[in-house]
C-alpha cells in the first residue's frame, strides 16, 4: 500500500515511519514542498527491486543479439 507523507512528518515521527513500513508493509512517498522526493519501503521490497534491476541489466544486452 502506498501513502504520501510530508518530510516534516517523516522527520518528526521517524520511529513511527519505520513501524508503518515494517509492520503494515506500506510504501511511503515523502514530499518536500509538495514534490515527491523519496520513497521508503521495506528491505525485502528493496532487495526485490534490486534483483529485478540486475536481471534487466543482464537481459538487456543479450536480447538484441539473440534477435539477430
């Protein structure tokens, strides 16, 4: 689940932010002056994203060569 919080809210209640991400499996988008500047997500989801990115990097150069 994705929710938006302000940078001030994140700073003032960082312990609560950690609990929300860890316990409730929330994705938090942090906004500064109304603009999204960062995302906070669980380590498991971060690792999944990194794994997918590595796979895309590996597959990318091979794909065009395989098509030829």
